[in-house]
């Protein structure tokens, strides 16, 4: 999508979340946050003279009521919840791989390995690595606190190297 549109909408998300915390003394539920930003996006499709926001989002989060959640938003303001989803170029291939390989109850490591597999098969880069990718994880820490963690470059490089097709695999498919 359009990066400047994404920046504007992310700032609106941050303000909405901060206002909710200030008003109610608790974090904003993920679905409510997504609904708020989708209402803004939809409003820009309703009137002449306003250019709609040209960006889709994948929003991942956690709240006590519904646990881990993943939402997809599109430029029209529609949103939908998913267990696994991909947007962007080659998203159909990515979703097909996820439909085949994703199952309920995957561990964090299995999920990261599936993500690396999807990226290896769908990216146009010959050798995807930490220079081109950044992985982030929403997790509940041992203390019970929810946090967002960005994987270190070494972790990303190892995941991508392990997911890369081996020479013997390429010869078998040829």
C-alpha cells in the first residue's frame, strides 16, 4: 500500500489506543481498535473529493477476552478475522500453503518455520534473509504481560536458511 497512508492510519490507531487507556484505564480490545481504524478508512470512501486510504493492514494482537487475534483490513474499511492470512504480492500462493500446512495448536517455533516456508516460496528474492525481512511475534511473557518482540537477525537468517529449498529437493522436482 501507500506508505504515507499507512503512517497516518498507524498514528490514528496509536491515538485511539492511548485515549482508550486514559479514559478506561485498560488496553483497548483488538477488534475495537480494528473497527475504529476501519471506520476512518470507510469514511474516506463515502464522499466525493476525498481520496480513500490506499493501504491494507494485518493487525495482530492479544486481549484477555478473545486471546490472540489476527485481522485483515482493506482500503474500503472492511475487516475480517483469521487464524492465518497473507496480503500483498503472491498472497494466493501463501494462503494455499497456509491452508495445507497450518493447524490448530502450532507451537511458536512451528509457526515461525511455516512463515519462513511461505516467504521462501512466495518472495521474488533469490535468497531472502534478515536484510530484506523482519519478523515480529506477539506473545505472552512468563510474567503474564503481553509483548511484541522483533526477532534478532540471526534468528531470521536461521529460519530462512532452514526453509530454503535444498539442492536435492530441486533435483527431485525437476
